[in-house]
């Protein structure tokens, strides 16, 4: 089957891109297995006019609106292979179907690498979180911690005192020094070098963190800046260039979200150094508009 634009990923970025294209009266296929990165969060916060909605509610609303356009189609599957062809790209899905598209938008394909500490994964997206702007307000005025995973955690720890009393857990590996340490102290951040060995709670709310020396520190919210891994095989297949970002590799794009391979646009967390629902929506909008312009001007 042929289409003008195929979008891999049907969450905030991919559906935002699709909206621009269907309103431009272009044929669009969105391929999505409905396993978004934000599926662990009960609510999305800080999204204009959508504060407090669940990611699933936002997706359902977007799909309902998109399905009112006759040139939109959603396919519940995963893209596993791609090759460049004359005039576009051929994308193969896990179910075996193949689609030819003139332009391709990638809007999915990264996975969070969480610290291998018991209790972190179980509380992820609830009381173990990564973004104060997304979830910090709900954890305000209580004991908070930052689990250091790299130097980015120092920046994170300097932000968090605006929401509550903060302790930076360096794990004995990532210790701030000089001006960074002075700034954290000025912000009232406590420094704990003994490693967290377990996060204890009921799977929703944390009660405390257990340290290697046997102490138990009451913590109600724990911030983690996870490293990310590119997991979609399409990036390697297309030989897309990457750049190093604070949380790991990201796809290199220009101001219009076009990658190093002409005709391939990349939106959302896969290309955004700073990641949030709002940034994903904005980048999807740009990718959709840019793909439409590329169809018109044949580039």
C-alpha cells in the first residue's frame, strides 16, 4: 500500500504531526503499538489546556479528532524494517505488511534505563519521577530526594527545593564539587554519599529509601534522570546521525526536524534534548508541517 506520509509512533508527537498533515489534505498512516514512554504516568501535567488528563485520555481525544478526517489511518503494529526506494521509503511492520511512503516521520523509539535498584521500577511514574514541571506540584511540601545518575542530577537537585526539602543521593559516585556544591548548599540541598540500596513503598507512594549502611531515610518523592537508549531499529537501518544529549543519544535534526537522511523527519523524545509532553507536541507540529512542505516543494 502507498501513502504520502507514514508516521511511526502514535503518542503526542506522532499524532500532532498527523493533525497538520491531514488538515493539509494529505494521506497519512500512523503505525503505533500503543506502548508510549509516558504510559507509566497516571496523569499529564503542565500541558496547555490538558492539565491532569491521563496520557491515554489525551491520545484517545487526539485519535477521535484525527479519525474525522478521511485521509487518516491508524495501524496497530510496530515498524521493524525500512529501506529507501525510488521516490521514498518502504516500511515493513512486525505483522508482515509493507507500506511505501514518500516521507517518513519517526516519533517513537527510546527507552528509559532506570537505575537497577529494587523499588525504583515499581514506583516509576508515580513517586519516582524525572520532571518537576510534570509531576512536582503533586509532591510539594514533603521530603524529596534526587538519585544521582550523572552530572545532570546536580542541575536537577538545584531545581527541586522550590517544591520541597531536597536531599541529593550521590550514590558515592557522582559528587558535586566547587561552585556546583556551593550552589546546592545555598539552595538548601542536603548531600548524602551513602548509596540507596532499596526504595520502599506500596508501589504508588514511597515510604523511605534504605541505605547501604542500614539507615532508613523518609522520602516521599524521588527524582531520577534516567539515561535513554534508542530502541527503534529504523534509526540504524536509515543510518541517521545522532548527537549526544544530557540523557543520552538523540537523532540529529535541523530546525525543521529533518534528519541527516532527506525525507525522514524525527519528532518527540527521539530528537528532543529537553523532553516533556509539550515539547513533544511542538516538535510533532513542526515535523508535520515540514513534511507537508517537503511534499509540495519536492525535497
